């Protein structure tokens, strides 16, 4: 596989060595994942908040588009697929809850709730998995979360209770999906199975709800359909595949906190591509997030391990 070193476990951020030359590929790949997550969030917001497509169909097309791409890659590389395991459910929970709540939930509140739930879930998972977060790790997580709050504070509004629960559920699903990736030895095989079976679950959801329409008398717009497919085949499946390849090389605490940089990357993208100004609020928020991420890069008392390590662990 091209760049095979990225797919093998080494100590990198996950171990005691912080040698720049060894960590640079991991850092670059992590940044690529974060940019992909940010792009995926923008696509989902454009399609769902713009009422160009309904959440049921968006979820189905997103997962199906990713499944088709990954199945083709697996066939080309002749990768044997694994049996479906719990991560299928976590991926589906995240994708479905994310889509339904983003229809009514503002982007700022959605980001705050989602990444709070992701961070909390992964911090708990880190402790269960044997990591012992230090005071610096906890402080780093809190600083990064404070930076996210400062970034979105002016845009917050009082959301519907069900939407809050829905986005927290999405964060729980993504956090558990990320934790499950620590025991994966073949990212392509596992990610393909996850998308295939999650897509089947989304077909069942679509049949249950018959949710092909955006609203009464309204059909999905072709732009929304295209954004859903791009979200699945471009900014979800390849990004999640790379994420699964990276997770065994990252400490869970760091993997949880670094994702708080996604909203900051979205804001920076607005400056770079849309000419939006860099405000003092963005500068302070970015500094807090980066400081928090830096603190979580410090080593813990025990090396990371997969929660379900073993043959075929998922």
C-alpha cells in the first residue's frame, strides 16, 4: 500500500518518543482528517439547513456513497471483509442523529454539543482502556472546550430539547466509533464493512419513515443529493478510513481533544476562501484550542491499548 508506514503501528504521538521526523507524517495525516471533518460539516449544513434534502435521504446517500467507494477500493486491493460488529451501530447512530438534529439546530450549538459529547465519551473510554489522563490532559481538554465555547458563544440560542439530546447522541456515537477504531488492524476492511451495514440500516430507516421528501409537497433538490453523495464518498469514507489508520497511533485523550480544532478550521476556511475577517474572538479561541491540544500530547502513565484488542478486534 502506498505510504504503508502510515498503516503500521509505531509510537508516534502514542508513545514516549516525540521525534519530529517520526511524528510529522502522523501530524500531517491528522490535520488532513480534521480538514475533511470540517468540509463534511460544511456540506451537511449546506444541504440540511438549506432544506435541499431531507435528513433520512441525506443519511442514506451519505452512507451508501461511502460504502460504494470503499467496496471498490476493497475489491481492487482484494481485501477480505470482516464480520459486522458494534462500530456499525455507532457509525449509523452518529450519521442519523447528526442529520436529523442539524435540520433544526444552529451550527454553533451543534458544534458545541457534538464535540462536548465526543470529548467526554473518549475521555471516559481512555480511562477504561488503561490510559490515565494527567492534570495537564484534563486542563488541556477544558482549555480546548473553552476555546470552542468562545468561538461559538455569540451564535448560541436556546434549542429544542430533543435536538440537544439528538446531537449529544451523535457525539456519543462518534466517540464510541473512534474508540472502537483503536483495535482495528485492517482499516480498509473494517471501514468498508461499517459503511456497508450502516447503509443497510439507513435503508431500513428510510423504509420505516418513507422520508424521501424534504417537506410536504417538496422533493429533494439535486444540489442536496450531490452534497450528500460528496459528503459520503469524498469527505466521510476516505477521511474515516484515514482516521481508523491513525487511531492506534494516537492516545485517546489527544484524539478526543484534537477534534475540537474542527470548528476553528471551519472559521479559518471562511477567512482563507470567503474573505471573512479574523476577529479577536477567533484568535483567542484558536489559541486556547491549540494550547489545549498541545497539553494533551503529553505522555500518560500507561501506553494506550485497544479496548477490544485481539484477533479481528473492531
